[in-house]
């Protein structure tokens, strides 16, 4: 059973390594494609029994866990970078879109015309 746990940890680490490689290459669709496999590996790990390891199995588990920690840390940084890059791309695309000319509104040259009109409202003091 504990060998299975070591294999489960190693499987999750392998999945994170594939996702990290895609994120490193800024291949966001490739990283998203790994997501179902990552979810399965995480589910297997959470369902795994916590069993005692024999003295012979502990070094293998320590190596697997160290690798998993390193890959998870790298994954977090790469995901943050990917989100930053994606946000910048969206800003660039949104900034490149043509803006509608303010038609029918009057303003002095150089004065920015509000895109949205102020809403009309009134108050009553009747009792």
C-alpha cells in the first residue's frame, strides 16, 4: 500500500512537471489541457491511505515529497506569471480596440466627454 502512496505522489509530481513545462513555454492551452489529469492525481492523493512506511521506503517517499514540494512551488510562480501575462495581453487588445466617437455631444476641444450620462434624480420633501 505504501508503494502505491509513493507512486501516487510521484504521479502528481509528474503531472505538475508537465504543467510547469507548458507554463514555462507560455502555452496556456497546453497547461489547461493538463488540468483534468492534475485533478485526478490530486483526488488519488487525497483518497490514499496514510500508512506507515518501512525503513526502506522512507528515502523514496522523502525524495518524492521533496520533488513534489519543489514542483508545487515552481507551479505557483509560473501560474502567477501566466495570469500576469494574460492580463497584459487583454489590456493590450482592449486598448487597441477602436473607441466610438462621441456623436452628438458638445464639448470644448481637448475636453473629455463623459461616456455615460449622469442619471436624473429628484427628491421630494412632502410629508
